[in-house]
C-alpha cells in the first residue's frame, strides 16, 4: 500500500508484489503526469474511473481514488464505487487513518485469504480497499456526530466502529 509522499517515488510498470495506491485527485494527476499523461484535476473529477484506470494500468496496481465518492480500480478495468464517505473527513490526517485501516486489513491473512508466499489477487485487494473506504466513511459520520473531526478523534472512535463491522 502506497500513500502520500510514497506516491511520488512509486515506479510505473510491473511489480513483483501486488500494490494498492491511495491518491486523492491532485496526487492522481501527479501520477498520470509521471506516466506521461497530461490531465487537469477537473478532467479527473469529470471522469474519475477513466483516469484512475490509466493509473492502475501504468503502475500495475489497484488504485483507490479518495474523495467524497471513492473509486477503486484494478488494472483490468474492474472497478468499485464507494459512496459512503462523510464530508467531514476532508481534514488533515484523515487519509492517514484510512491508510491505517487498509494496512490492517491487507496484513490480516484471514481477510486476504493468503498464506505463506501466495499473492493476493487484485479482486481481493479491491474488495478490501472498498471495505476500508466504507469503514472510514462510517468512522467519519460517527466522529462528526460527537463533535469536530480530527485524525486523533477518528482514532479514538476507531475501535467502536471496527466492532460495528465485526472486527
């Protein structure tokens, strides 16, 4: 899983390990530019699946385009749309909390179904990434209902929300 400044150095092309990239629109634009595609953030907002797929292909990765609606796209074009975000999540550190949730899910072999040296399929990466985005959206709503949303307040509420989802 690669997020934030790690996106600035991730190489294009094939990878020996499956990877999930988690950019927001401006970071997606930067990834596209590094892959030789010039596009504006407005063009990304108008056709997010198209441009997220470009990145998924160029970097051979599952890509989560974060935003009010999140898009999870695999290199083969398969995609999931997550309309479960909370507007209050547009705050510093919120994406780091999402990355932590996703990191937990990807590291748990009972969730990935992978043991030993097996590789997690892109389909399973997509499912877990979408699930993390849904949990993150619920976390934002729960936290907002109790006051101001900040990364530390999200983390405080995380155990209760994870429990809602059976974790």
